[in-house]
C-alpha cells in the first residue's frame, strides 16, 4: 500500500510535467506612420493695436485733526546712592 501511493504520485507528476504548454501567439501591431507635412498656410492679417482709456483719479481723503497734547508731569528727584546685592542661588 505504501509503494502504490508513492508510485501513483510519481506517475501523476511525470504525466503532468510531460504535457506541452500552449504557445501564446501575439498578433502583429499595426503602426501608422504619418506622411510628409503639407505646405504652410497663408499668414493672417495683423490686428490693430487698441489702447483703453485711463480711468479718472479718485479724490484724496480728508486729513484727520491732530489730537490734544496731554499734561506733563514734574521731573522726579534723584535717588540716593544705595547699592542692592542679590545673592545667586
């Protein structure tokens, strides 16, 4: 029984590997090549240059009034010659 299964597997492998695969045939592709260029056409007429009108200049806005000046305080007195030492941590 052991040999018959092995023999069947080998026979199947040989039979399937002996089959010839079908060859795929690709049909030829037709490439159309353009012909020579035709004669150049006539030159078109030149257009007339046109210039648009310049628009009117707008009015300048009014200038605002200068604000009132605030009251000036008196100058402070000169301090003493005190030295402050801040310790470094």
